[in-house]
C-alpha cells in the first residue's frame, strides 16, 4: 500500500509543465509573474493557496450538487443520508476556504470564496460538477470520487502543512463513512435487478471519462507534493484502480476500459453544467450584495 | 475587570453545565468538546467540532460565550482546535450512561479503530439491553446518530455513531 516516498521527487521533478500560465489563474497575477524556479518561497505560497482553494472547491461543488437533491429522494433514510453527507462536505469546504482566506491575506472570508467568485475561478474536478441525474448516477459518482478523495485525504494527513493535515484527519473519518454507505448501494444496484444493473453500468460508463483528471498532476499538484510532502497521484491512482475494481466486481459491474479522458476542471475550464449551478448557488449574494441575517 | 481572579477550574466547572444543543441531556463536557481553558486577561476556550459540518458548532461556541458572560466574564475568546480530531471515545462514562438513560445507545468504544467501522458489532438496545438489534438507517435525526430497532422488544432507538 505504502508506495512511493521514493517516487515523490520523480513525479514532482523540476516542473517544465506547459500548464504554468493557465494553472495560476486564481492566484494573483503579480505573484506568478517573474517566478521561474520551482520551490521558491513565493511559488510555494502560491501552490499552497491554490491547492487549499481547490480542496475547498471540490467539497463545496459536490455539496451543492447533493443539496439540489434535498427533498427529492425516493425514501426518507436516503434523504437523510444525502443531506448529512452534504453537510460534511460543506463543513470541509468552510475549513479549507477559511484557511485559504488566511493564506491569501486579503481579508476574504469563506463566504467570499463560495459566493463571490466566478465560474472559471472554481478549480474543482469535472467529475463532481456533472448533474446528479438519477439515484444510480449520484451513487456511482460518489463512489468514484470518494474512493479517490479518501486516499487523497489519507495522504494529506501526512503532509507537512499542519493545517491541511489537521483538516484532512477530521475529514477522512467522515468520508470513510460515506464511502461505506454508498458502496453498499452501488453493490445493491449493480447486483440487483436487470434494470438497475443496466442503468448503473451506464452511470459508471458515462462518468468514467471524468476520472482521468483526478490523477493528472498539474503544476500546482507537483509543487504541493514537492514542497509539502503531499500526495503522489500516481501511487493513489494504482490504489484507486484496485479499490474501484473490487467494488465493481462485487457489484457485477464492468470496469470501463482505457479511453479518452476529459480534463480542465482543475484549471477552471468547466463543462457547461457548472455555470448554471453556480448561478443558483450565488443568486442571493449576487442579487443583494452584503445581505446578512 | 475581574477576570484575573477566576481560576481555570472554576471556568471548567461553569462550562460543564452547558448543554449540547442537539442532545440536551449531555453537556459539552460529557461530549469532550471543550479541549482546554487558558485564564489570562482573556479567557481562551479551546473547543473542537465533532463533525466538520456539525450545525451545532456555532451554537455551542455562542453558549460558551453566553455562559461566561453570565458569570461576569467579559473577555472570552473561542479557539477552534482540529487536532487531534474528536472521536466518540472522548464521551465520558457519565455521558454514556446519560445517553443510555435518555434512550440513545452510546457509541461503541474504540471508535478510532477502522475494523469497528467495517465490521459488524452488536449494538445493545438502550431499553431492554438485548443485543439482537438491527440497523434501520445509517442516518437519524442528526448527523451523529443512526436509527436502529430492537428485534426483541421491537422498540426503535437511536445509536450515537462511533467515529
């Protein structure tokens, strides 16, 4: 399981990534201007801020997707499960955004990060912004994402940034519980009736193209791994594949083969779905600036 | 200001009477939410959230401030501490008994161990103590509880989830 301390350097190596210009979009331009050497104090700060904000973005956008389903679930217990899970993600987003605000030092609050940024400033994965679809779509998405997120959080508990490690330790316990619950559902749907099997297989097949992005390390990932002893995405991918395959096997579902993978969410290039969602999420704060109650 | 004349023990005693907003039979001391108190010019209270998204966190913090204000303490600072993360193991023995009497099965001990979360563990009915119980739903009236039913006395009950 514990692969890859040795591969940290290799994966992170002096970044010649082409993504430099695009990646830093959310951090301040004056900071990224003129920085070339990886690991300088300012690129380190920039990576930490961008990485922390992304963690917040993933938690918030996923929570918002789940909140859309509140009062729409087919039965009460799953209704409660969904709302409770969403609450955990919101709590995590708040902790990550608060920290990002402190790191940035411009007085932005967690609410400013959530409600006063535009679509292209959100750097969440494409996977989690996809519409919730039917129950099987939601469960499939959560199992695919949380299987990754749990491994990521485990690795983050060992990173050298104390605050991120603390939040990850708190969040890890919650995600472990989510994953257990949703895995049971995926198995039940896959190994259920002919109809549920076919529909949830379609969910997996459709969402699969968005899983590549989870493991495609860009400059921010590399800097974070190098400067803060962060997660090695290559190692996480191997564990994820093994884990997901085991779940799909139990659910009598087929693991999709290698194919084209979508990307861009991490850099702020989103599918059309995100804009609509954010418009709804930010409606009140945008319409009544400074509203409070 | 009179704050300097107050002892840490006194503050802890006052705080031990603050009820948890969601399970009022428990105090925040029973839950192990108050981590530490530092008495100086300002009284600093370290508290920890139970779950990241626990909606009670702000209410609890406000109750702490209100309680100390009621005792004449003006300068109160709340510090949110995340590490080490809260676990149900921190609920005191007294708290566990109160939960049971209230009709909520207390969390299994050793909640930090992974196998407990994945393995099957008998949860005793808080009414008849039978271990012949079943999960109705992993989620109950609040984020920290699951719904169970006793297969012997047939009573439904809540189980304080072990994390």
